[in-house]
C-alpha cells in the first residue's frame, strides 16, 4: 500500500469488562492501523462480540486506558468518535422493509446527506460491492449471503475507518463466502481497517495482518503474520 498513513490511530489498553460477577474481558490490549485485517478467533462465549461492541463504542468498558491518534482520551469523547469512525456488523444484519438501494442509503439520509450526494454514494457502494443488479430488490427477497453484502455496502457508504465484522462468513455457501472475501479484500485495499471474528483459525483468500485469540476473556495469542503469508489468490467461481 502506498500513500496511506499506517500509524496507529486507536489504542485500547487493559480493557476489563464484567457482566455481574463474571469477568468477560480481562486485561485485553489492542491497537489499530489503517488497512489492517485482524482475525479474532475464539470459542463460543470467549468474549469476541463483547470486544467488538466495546471497540465500536456500543458498550462501555469497566476499565481501560484509551488513546486516539497518540493522545490519551476519556471514554465519553472516544465513544462519540468510535460511533462515527467504526461500524459494527451483526452476524444476522437487520435490513429495513425497503429495497436494497434504500437500505444502503439509509445511514447517509440520517446523516443529512443532500440528495445528489446520497444517490452518488449509494451507487458507488452498490458498484463496489457488485450489488447493482439487486438495487431495486426488496430486502425480504434476499439470501442470507446477499443480506450480509448489503449490510457491508451500507456500512461502506458511511466510510468507517474500521469495520467490525462479527462472523460475516457464517451461514454462507461457498460462492457467497467467495464474494464476501473478495469484498473484504477490496475494503482493505481501500485503506479500511477490518476486524473479523471467527471460530476457525484458518482463512484462505484473505490477507490477514494478525491473528488474535481470545480464551475466557483473555488474549492468549497475538501473532503478526509475515506480509503476504496468508494470501491465496482468489479465482472467480
Ligand atoms: N447481554 C448479556 N448478558 C449477560 N451475559 C452476556 C450477555 N452477552 C454476553 N454475555 C456473556 O458474556 C460472555 C461473552 O459473550 P460474547 O457474546 O462476547 O462471546 P462470543 O465469543 O461472541 O461468543 P459466540 O462465538 O457464541 O458469538 C459469555 O459468557 C456470554 O454468556
Ligand atoms: Mg459472538
């Protein structure tokens, strides 16, 4: 990648989070650079979704040291930044009772984007995610893989710096997984940071920057991978 600032823009140190007496995250530290693809693996209940929700500003950590663009910052200020600069994608994304175009443009509308900008940005999102052919299709008439791609397109349209994808490849057939992996690589190449959770440790066809493993709320492994080590060229199916 050239011309992109690869400096750490977000650092979360020593995150702790409990639910009642149960410690769900225990002393978890992570930092983020643009265009990184982080694979977050862990068994059911290990804390993956909880961690993503904290990073996206949706859950407040009980304790953490926070740094944004190399400056310490309090949770209240960081939370507002995280809510606009990151985007959490649910495993089973909720789509509105409307067509694909309107679903993708919804966030832009809420942000008050003027009509022409909204149309141009939505068209670009459809093009980037290869979903033009579904633009007028109603959300109730989509497969689960298509729904996931529409949700990614909707998030992409808002230009987040970091996309947090919770098990995006689950429940997808081989062709849909392939499409989704291509899309993830495109997003990464555009400079977007991505975290992807998974039960599996192996992911072909993705340029994974590092793999993080959570077990019982603790980071047990954080391995930067040699550049290109996991790249498997994708061929059209
Ligand atoms: N709303 C909640 N109330 C109480 N406990 C919760 C809640 N959400 C999650 N937990 C608990 O927090 C722990 C971590 O849950 P989390 O959803 O983060 O795990 P996960 O790694 O995403 O699991 P999965 O692979 O099943 O999605 C689990 O023990 C879970 O039971
Ligand atoms: Mg989860």
